C-alpha cells in the first residue's frame, strides 16, 4: 500500500463548452513528495487540482486519489485530504479561532489547531475577524484550515499568493515540515524560484496538456541552457578575445557591459583569467545560471495568455 | 451530521454580530409595538372582537419577524455566502449539505423565537398584554409558520444568482405581504378588496393562525391556514432540495 502512488491520473479531461481546459493529462504523485504544478494563466492548473479534490467533475480519464475516485467517493476522500483553494472566502465576521474550531468539527479526525496558528504566525490574530485580516493573513489562515484534519494529502492552489518575501520563505520551511510529518503535498505556483527550491518534482502544463514532468534539476539540465557571465569595464572590450575560450558559445556587448554565454562549468574562471591576462579592469562581475524560469519560458513561450 | 451543532452555534454568533439583521429581528418589532401601543393603548375594543390593539399586534408582528428571518435574512445570507465562495470552501470538507441547511434553520428559528419573546415581554411589561390561548398550540403554529417561510427563503437563495438579486427578490415579496396580510396593519382596517387578494399571500395564514391561537381559538377554525402553510413547507422544501447549490 505505501508504495502505491498517492495520486494517479491518466487521460484526465475537463471541458467547459468548446474549451478543453484539461486535455488528457496523466501523471502520478508519490507518497511523501512535494509535487508542483506550474503553467501560464489559464493553463488548467486549478481545473486539474479541483478535479482531484472532487470539487469539479472530470469529463474523462481515470482518477485515483488515496485509492479513491473523487467522482464516486467524494465525502470519504474529503475526510482525508486538505485543500487551500485559489478562490474562496469565510464569513467576514467570523474570528480566526472560530473558523479553525468550526472546520475541525467537520472531520472525524482533527488535530489541535493552536500549534498551527503558532507555526503560521497567526497567534496574535486569533480573535481578529476574517474580514479584517490582510491578504497574506487570510492566505495563512486558509493554509491552517487545510491542515486541521491532519490530512495524508494536502493541496495548495497558489501557495504563496499574497505573501511577502519573508513570509514566503518561512512558508517554504513550513511546507517542508508538513512533508516531514509524512504528508504528501501537491501545490501550484507562479513563482519558479518556489517550485525550484521546494518541489521534488515539477509538472509544467500548458493549454491543458502536460509539457514536461521531472525534478527541477533535470528540467533545467534538459533545457541545455547556457550559463552567463556578465561584467562591466571602463572601456568597451573586444568581444573577439572571449570567443576562442573553451565552452563559449557567443558574446554580447551591451554598452560598457559584456555578456559571455557558454556551456562550460569553468566559464567564469576562463573569463576572469582572460581579463586578468590582458590587465583589463572590470567590476560588477556575476554569473547567471539557467533556472526553472528559463525552462518555463522555453516550454510555454513568452506571450501573455488570456 | 458532524459539524452541525458547531456550525449552528457559529451561525448564531454571526447573526447576532450582523447589526442590520439583528436590528430588524430583535429591535424593530419592539419599536413598532411601542410606537403604536402609545398611540392606541391596549383597551378592550369591539373593533378587535373585545381585545386591545397590543393583544392583536403581538402575534401579528411575530409574522413580520418570521418574514424578516425566513425570507430576507435567510435568502441574503445563503446567497452571499455562495457568491463570496464561503460555500465552496465548505464543499471541500466532508460537511453534508443537509447539515449546512439544518444549521441555518436552527439559527433562524432561535433568532425568530428570540424576537417573539422580546415582543411578548414588551407587551406584558408596558401594556398588560392578554393571553387567552394555549402555549403549546401557539408554539406549534409558530413553528409551522417558520417552516413555511424558511422553505420559501431557501428556494429564493437557490434561484437567485447573487446576494443582491436575492435581496431584491426578497424585498419584492416581503413588502406587499407585510402591509396587506394584516401583519403591520390590522386586517380590520384593510378594505375588503385588499383582503380578498391578500388571502393568497403566504403571510396571511401566519397572521390569522397566530392571532387566533393567541386569543384562544382551537385548530378547527384554522384548517385552511394550516393546510396552506403545510403545503408551502412541503412543496418549497422539495424545490429547495433540488435548487440548492454550493457554488
Ligand atoms: N467554471 C468555468 N467555466 C468556464 N470556463 C472555465 C471555468 N473555469 C475555468 N475555465 C477556463 O478553463 C481554463 C483553465 O482555467 P484554470 O482556472 O484551470 O487555469 P489555471 O491554470 O488555474 O490559471 P491561473 O494561473 O490563472 O489560476 C481557462 O481558460 C478558464 O477560462
Ligand atoms: Mg488557477
């Protein structure tokens, strides 16, 4: 049982009228992993996640979540999963502690919610009304609500929307702790840095289809993207002097800045050596590695979606 | 029915915290009673069949409270919770629709009863309100009236797509009933034409039944009222069960 995938979907389809929002998506999520789903606006992430939660009825394909079919076993499944939805709300006048107390009462099994409040930095807001919380505080409350039933599998649709940079980083630690407690995490995000640092595996979807699925490292390596070395000099340098260096693919002078592209891990050493050899003064030298954002843009294009 | 009691308790607190809803349920009927009670007093009067103004108004204003909670509060609250996405969030939990609906019903029932009790206390303390009926009968008639109006409210909440449209629809139904059914204005002063039209409004049997039971009538004279209200309860509950949506 424990080697069974937690989620298994094959050929998942969901159409709205003529639009195939999810068009034959298949993948498995393993027990104990942090699985990320990324894709442009309207790619079908929320539709996919809500078909898995049983909130929307898939039109086709096989779905197994914790061994259950969300279309048939909705109530049994909802006992065992947690969900933070991209769009939802609570009554404006409900207090933070009342919301947690209320949601805990919906489940056969629940955990004390005070520690959750503490971990999510909401202890001071326990008596505040939902309508008076800031966007990021509401988001953290919804994350706490997703965990009150001690779920085996938890879904976060746009995990860190509304969170400031500090809160986002502590959220990553929090999610890692959730995983360490034995839960499987399925999340969507628009922050590629978040997917890269947090997720064990990332699926990229576009136009309702799976475009790639692998670990962030493999996705980046698979892109075969170039590394870059960027620096500035007093006077323009001759780009020719770098072209002959091992691994260099191209050189781009931009005013007093120069960008050297290459595939070699020693690229930066070669560039610095060449500069020192010719006694050229340089400053602001930095290297830029290809990251998941490059993979994302390469797979899904750069134009804005509807 | 897990979650039912906690949700009912939470809904009750939320209702009390909502100033407009609690004003119209708890305070407004008392204000009406004091305003007109001071003008007309509560002396026995042949016009009201030997009763005073306050004796007939307390059960009649109770019908106003039932209309306020059942039609207006219920329809607006459920429709707005759906519009904002509160119900979507509930849908992602094992909470059953029946537990949700039951919690709304019990909350509104308690609020309505609270409004009626305050009205009765005001009548007793300020105007020596007379009571010639049987407590159990009045309570039963009150409960049946609530059932009919809550069923109506749920159907409105199910049919109307937004809180705004639910509010407008509820007001359109509520105001004519309030003035024509004998709830706000004693039926004795309404022209015969209005009264024959008002027979078809669901608040009219509520006023007739509650006034009658309050002043000592038995059930026999009110078979038509009971049938009307029971029919509304049955038909509209069935419609409500089919039109309820989480989103
Ligand atoms: N209830 C609906 N009715 C009709 N069309 C819908 C509905 N929900 C989503 N869609 C459409 O389906 C497509 C996928 O939407 P979905 O919400 O799954 O995208 P997403 O990947 O979550 O996007 P975002 O990053 O903006 O949240 C979009 O084109 C959207 O317009
Ligand atoms: Mg989405």
